[in-house]
């Protein structure tokens, strides 16, 4: 009589085939996201190190440079990009930091080796920043050349696009840091 191979038990909160604890991932993700939002939003800490402000100034500076390369006169000061017919004030949620946080926290919460996590965060950061700077430059271009659709693009297209790109980059990361890293983690 042949013995049937045992099937993995369906344990609530676990994906049977890979052993990934969905509950553990979700709790870790939420805790880390809370820590990151605390670091960014806690006023006394902002007076010591303003992560969001420094990040925004960097994004605005690089975006202004990209716009000038594209022959669109742009200057920047703080979080503002000044163009011929419009000024863009880049704030949290528009600066790309939120998408980077969503991605980086997901990578940190997923079980993988430390080396894979660092490589994943670094690669994802570069990809997300490139897309974000092109997104802001595209919005600036639309604001100058097509002011009638700027608001629509800004609210309905550009904001969701960064979250979708962060999710897509995370799925690519999962393909590289998937099951073969589980034993090491």
C-alpha cells in the first residue's frame, strides 16, 4: 500500500506552498510604516533632521535640471519649481517619498537575506526616483503646454502612477528574492 504524500497544512495567515506568513508580513509592514511616518512627521524630530524637506529639495533640484535639459526654463527654490507660466510646489505625496517608503517597507517586511533587501531597496530607489523625476517633469511640461489638463493629470494619473510603479517594482523584487531566499531568512 502506497502512502500518500502529506500535503502542507492550511494554516491561517500562511501561504501553504511557500511558507510565507502573510500575517507576519502585514504586521511588520504596518509597524515599519508607522515608524517611517513618525520619523517624517514628528515635529520635534523634523527640527533635528528634516528627511522630507531634504528629500523634496533634492527632487526639485534634479527635476529643474531635467526640465532645463528639455529646453523648458525652470528655476527652483526650496520645494517650488518655477516655470514660464506655472509654479509647482512639490509636497509630501508628490515628491515620491511616499512611494519609496511603501516599496522599501515592503522589501524590509518580506523574508529575504539582508544583502538581497539592501540591493532591492537600492535598485528600487533608483527606479522609483527616475520615474518620479520624469513624472514631475511631465507634469511641469503639461502645466506649461497643456494647462487645461494639468489638474486632471496631477490628481488622477500622476499620483496613482507612483503607487502602481512601486507595487510593480516590488513584484519584480519578489521574483528575485522569492523562495530561494526563504531558507536563508
